[in-house]
C-alpha cells in the first residue's frame, strides 16, 4: 500500500477552564479584528513542530510516543500575561520551567532517534507559548491588536499530565490522542 503522508504535531493541550479561556480570547480576536487563523487548532503549547508522517503508521506513532510519555512525570506550568514575536504572533506567555524545557529537549532527541524526524531549528530554539493570533495579523494594524490584548488578563496554573498528538484534517488541527505522562 502506498504511503499517505499527513501533517502531525506534538503539543501540550490543556483541558477545561484554561482551554475555554484561551479559546474565548481567540474568539474575541475574531469578533473584533477578524483574526481567525489560530482557531484552526485548540489552544496548545507546541513541543514538536508539524511533521509529515505516514497515516497508515499512525498507531506506531501513538505507541512510540506513548512509551516516551510514560517515562516522564507530570509537572505544573504557569501561564502569565501576553507577549509577541515581532508583529507576526501574539501569544499567552508560558513562564520558563526546567521540566518543560527538558521534556521538549528529550522529545526532540527521541523523535529523531525513534521516529527518524528531522531536528528543526525550532527544536533547538524552544520558546514555549500559547498562540492567540498569527498568519492573518496585518503588520499595519499590529499595534491596535497588541494594545487590545495587553489590556486583557491571563494568569493560570496548568498541570501538565498529558502529551497530545494533533493531525491536520481538512485544514484544521484535530486532537488524535492525549497520552498520559507517568502513571497519570
């Protein structure tokens, strides 16, 4: 059977109130400024950028990443305020945390060795964040968007207990599975 390559990525996807609050901000940005591209995925913190994978081997991907996740322990993260990458991305800031950096570094090495994925520049220059708006930001209007967002408030504690696999389906990123960390 021929390969059927699909796009996947690996992320931390909060559930419950944090997901609801982040999505509410994305919806607010859509309503006020028609910024909607970030709504193509649930709120998340990317730990492995999108990559191509043979969809027929999706179960293998799940099993291998499940083994990786079981060997890691849950930890707490703080999400606090907002920041941006130039005038290209507006995001919820993730307070630096050694366990998150270690998880991302080990995942990058694991996926290179066990899944034969290329180590990207973003694997080496990890800057955790939860995107609220990107791609459809207009540089000439960036200051208007930023003034609005920085007037909002976002302070949450997030217990990281799962590693998520997402897949691009008809232009949107859908959650494939949440893999538990440790014995959670």
